């Protein structure tokens, strides 16, 4: 049996499930966006969750394989909807008390969630991902990558715009980016993202404005970018020729539908794969996606790792069939490329 923690309407999850079903595997998906699977109880021998649609109970310690695709568990999986209502007692609105109680409940649920994930992680024979690392600290990850021998961008975290022109680390052209994952919000029919943006030092010579701590890095002149998907020692890489289009030159995520970037399957040099594997091993991750840049001097510059492992954008154009490979890994515990 295969257990997947994910979110609603995740196409990458759905693609893997289709292959698991093709191979006649029993699979359940616990999503943080709905309340289909509810926590029942936990003890030394079981972690019981109930499917509220069918009434079937599952002991999560009985599953052979687990994939931590997304967050998987939220307050919805543990509580009733009544907790979200405003509460009035004897004519008095006690919402402040309720909100304080919610904070306490969140702490309780977070500890229980950590306990559940840790039990499953230790118990499961086959696993993809690590529930302790749904996200990595970008700054710390760059530090580890540097220790493993990678070139990493020169960077500073500033709190006043005057620090830009005063910097001896940042070059004349630089970029700003989020310290964490940035903004990824859907509001109505519109999507809002934070991108990597280009700046020049001379724009800030006469500026002295206190700002929220912000990450800036020197601009790297690139030949091309690389997105590589990693699974248990194996790399599936793609070169992205984004520098020929002004719209995607700084951040390839600013996709152009009129002039799409050319992408090609790519084989990373063996020494680069060894360095990348060492970074993944540092975080006890057997899966994830890494972003690199090849600069004008043919250096492989490390940017970041996404531990969730966004594989679809690499799989489809390169014909890697990663959804099938992931499904077979969850069945057999090894990377089967055929």
C-alpha cells in the first residue's frame, strides 16, 4: 500500500497515482485542503485515520511506502468546522478567548503532526521526501553548497538602500529575490508571484531608505540554466536557454507563450552530480529539484533546492516519464528507468 501526503488538485500527484493504479497498487492521498481523512487516535501500535466518505479506517503504520509530496496534514484533518465559528456566551462575544485557544490548538496539532510524520518516516520501508524539510532555508542551503565545493552567488542582506551603493560585495548589476519562497497566491482569476528582479547600483547612489531585510545577489552572466530532478542518487536534468529572451533573461519563470525558451535534456558532469548529492545528503533528502546556472566561465553556480521536487516541468519536455519512475520507486524502492 502507498500513502501520499499532498494538496488538492496537484497534477503531479495525480499523474503518479494513475501509474500506481495501473500497477494495481492500493493508494490513499491525505490532503491538507480537505477533511476527507480525519485523525481517529494514535498509540504505540497504530496511527488511525478514517475516510469520512466510506467510513474505512487506516493504520498509517501499515503502509509500505510514503511520499511527502506536499504538506499533507492541517487543522482540517484533526478538528471539526465548528472551531472556525465566532462564539457568543450569555450575550458576550468571546472571540478573543477563542482566538487564543486556536493558537494553543495550533501548537498541539503541530506537535501531533510532527509525531505522526516521524513515526511513519521511521516505520516506512520506502519513502520519498523528508517531512522535516518541506522547505529549505535558502541562505543556509547556499552555505552548505559552498562547503561542498560549489560556486554560489555573492550576496548581502540589507536593511537600508544606502548599503547597496556602499557594498564591496555586490557588483554594479544585481538582483533582488525573496529570502524564503516568496509569494505564490491565486486570487480570483489572477495569479501573483514574486520574481527575481534586476537592478543597478547607480539607481541607489542618493538613496537612504530603511527597508525590510532584503536579499540581493550579484548578477551572474549565464550561458544557460539547469533544472535537475533528483531521486535517490539519480539526476534527470534539463538545460533552459532563457537568456535569449529579455522577458526570461533574469528569471525564466516569467514564461513567454509567444517565444518559449528552448529546453533540452542535459547530462550533468559526474563531479557536479557528486557535489549535488552531497548537498541533498546533508539534509537527508532523497528527492528534490535543484537550480543551477552555467556562467560565461563554464562554472556551475548553485542557486537553490526545492525539496518538494517539482518534476513535471523537467519530465514532459525531456521525455523522462518521471511520474512513472516515481510510481515504480514507491512500489519497488529503486529507480527503474524502463
